[in-house]
C-alpha cells in the first residue's frame, strides 16, 4: 500500500493542500485564496474560519484523486509572526493579527523602556519589533484588556488548524515559537523573564514541541467532513520559514538558500544561534532539532521587479490608463544590457527595509540617470538593486567564500535575468530547486514523514530534492559588480537619515 503524506501550507494569500508520495512526487494538489483585512493604523488581519474552510475544501478535493487509506500522515506549514487569541474552548476571540500587522508600533517605546533589546536578542534571536507576537500580546493586554483576560492561548495559523483537526488545544512547534520574540533559542523554552517584565502570562503560551511531533489524530467529525480516515496521525509541522529551508533542499550545516517572491529572504543553516552585534539578522529553530536557521528578510524583491516592469511597460489605452506588463519582452531585452546598468544604482526600499538596515522610513532611490539611459537600463538597475540587497544580507551571515552554491526557491525563479544577476553579484552558483513553488509544502511533508518514521532522518531525504536549473556567475562581471555594490552601500549611508516616508 502506498504511503502518502498530506501537506497543508497556510500561506499569506493562499492555502495549498498537496499529497506527496515517499519519493517526493506530487500525487494531487488543491489551492484556495482568502482575504487579508487591512485597516489604517497598521492593522492586517485574517479570519481563522477562512483557514478552516479552506482546509476542509482542499482536503475533499485532493481525496477525489487519492484514496484516504493511502494517507499515512497530515503535516503543516503556516505563515509566522501571527497572534490569534482563543478561549479555553478554542473559540477565536478576534481575527488573527498576521505578520504584516504593525499596530503595536504605538507601544514599542514602552517595551523598549521595559526590556533591554540586546539581552532579548541574545536570548531569542529576535529584535523588538511590532511584527513579533510578543508586542502584539502586550498591545492586547494594554489596549484590549478584556480580550487578553479571556485568552487561554495565543496561536499561530497552523496550530489553530491542528486543534480543529485533533482537539489538541495549545500546542506549537519550536520554529513558530522561535519567531515570537519570547522563546529562548538555546534552552528551547519560553523565556519567563520577558513575560515578567511585560506583565504577560506565560501560561497563555502553547506547549512548544519538535516539528516532527505527532500531536494527535484526525477526529471522527473531521473524518466525516473531509473523507480522511479517523485516527490518521497528525504531525505539527513548522512555520513557513523553517519549512522553506527543508523544501529548498538545505539539510546540513552551512547550506544556504534564497526565497524569492514578493518579499525575499536569505537563509543559512547553523548549528548554534547566530547573534549579530548590530542585530541585522534573526535566528529561528530549524525543523531539524540539531540546527537553526539564520535569516535576513528584504521587504520588496518581487514587488520591486513587478513594479518596475509595470511602470516601464507601454501604455496600451491612454483613456483607461491600461498597462499590460511586458515581462517576456523585458526578460529578452535585459540580457543585452551590460552589467552595471551603465552606472545606475537603485535601492529597492519601496516599503522601507528590514535586513540589514531595519529602516521603515527608507524609500526607493535611483542614482546616476543621464540622457544616455533608457527603460531597459532602469529595469536592469532594479534587478541589480534587488541582488545588492540580497548580497548585503548574505555578507552579515559570514557566507562561505566564493564557489559554494546558493539554492533558490519562490515564484521569481521564473525570471532568468534576475537569477543570473544574483549569481553574478553574489559570485556564487545558484541552483533553482525543483518544485520551487511548493517548497514550504515539501518541508512540511518531510517533517511529517520523519515524524511517522517514513523517513529515517532529515538528512536521509536528500534524494527527494532535484535541481531544475543552474546559473553560473560570469567572472567578467565580478569587477563592475563589486564596485557598484560598494556605491550601493555608500549612497545609502549618505541619505539614510532623510525621511522620505512623509
């Protein structure tokens, strides 16, 4: 009988349900979108019932293609940095405050006054930042005290679904716990001193377990609604950042990858927490309990690419101001633009920036324009600016010398011109991972397989990962990109104190 793994990935904008076999092949998949509710004041929320409805619908859909008796385990990936308060009976008390919710920025100064950020960073690997659940919980305590009082647990997206499926309320995994700002990385437990300083109740935090932990089984009522077999094991899985690491094929110390989507991050596997004196990067627990992931996130990678192509494409209807982005034509023409974009330098800080500069007030800038430049030079400068930002993160992490490959996942893996620029700027081969768009689903599946002993270990899963394409750095471009990268950093330092966000 086949041993299939049912993986659910609760992303920021959509929900993927994928069935994998033991060789990592996709046997069935389904997806659904859901809304994020944005309101002034930094509010960004999702309705947990949307997650549940999507779980039910996508599970029913894939089970039309594979028999439920062949599903050996369910496992999960989910977006991180969330805050869903639930009652003792598991009822959500508000919508979930997702990672993009920054309303707690209004109380950041209070938190800075109560906590030493250097000590917090050395314990948790995280900064004091409004995106982290620690500040969201404090905001609820101060601004919505009745909701805080009635809360039994603060959950992440995947943890809520695990409760709904198994009845096990109040459990999370190490990776999600490690991006709350309240979890001691080395001790792998909630840091009680932080809760005491902020007057928060540590009892409201879920029990943290390894990502491979079997935390329950499918209940009868869920089996009836989905077609799953009652009693099917459920593994907790991990946060999407940690799942992406495994899904990129990074299984051993010093393996590194770039996730290239609307936002982007650079990550490297380490065997102990990585603490940067300037706090430019952060660390989370890997799905593999032997490792950690050090990460740096940039706000607008794919967003900058799409913005540039949209802005530079031809207007087809001036009355309606209709523009159809000409991605394929730009991709072809960009191959002929020389490295360095004829001296143009672009900073892709269109929504501020996180790593390594952590400046919400920074904005995009274009230097060096002349009458000799055309739209393709500008587009090439945007691609190079994205690559310089990624390189600036990689340098913080003490990436090994030129030569070792970087793996790449994400939706922008389709842009050959951008990936070649990244390879040239970083002076590293870039290997695009097969099933790149399903990397987080693959990571969750591997955690599930290890959890129920379908796989002996994470390292034993290396045969599941294949490279779909390789990009080799062009040594002829190394000199110009080194010079341009130095200018990229110098120009930012000269304008960093200007507030362009007003």
